[in-house]
């Protein structure tokens, strides 16, 4: 399932006329590439073909699938965060400057 933060960020970054399409594409791609389809297939292939043991090596197969997926996800989130920070850095600085002026007596 897609996290609330991802959908919130997506909604705030897309123009109003394409928000529905953006959320739909994100949901479809997340469902297609998530543990509902590709993950179990990769674990089964690794267990049967690479480790050649159907029961004892499932944990290793899970590790071989999950760790690269987590590393890819972390890299993509870092790239997205850097891009969002760069694009909205001026807006955030202006908003925080305005708040500081409002807080000063």
C-alpha cells in the first residue's frame, strides 16, 4: 500500500488537472511492482533455482529479494527528497522567515 506521505506529496506537487491520473498511476505501479506480484515470484525462483532447496532456504531467498528492494527504495526516496527540497527550498525559507517575524514581539 502506498504511504500517506507519498500521496500527500504527490497531491501537492501535481497540477490540479492531473492529480487523479498521478495518483492512479502511482497506485497501479505500486501494486504491480510490490510484494503482490514480483516479490513472491522472485523468492520462489531464488529458492527453487538458485538455492535448490524448497524449504530450508526461503529465509535466504527473502533476504536476497528484500535487501536490494529496500536499498533501491531508500535511494529513490533520497533522490526525491533532495529534488523536493531543491524545488521548494525558497518557499520554505520564506514561510519560516515569515513565521519568525510573526513570533517576534
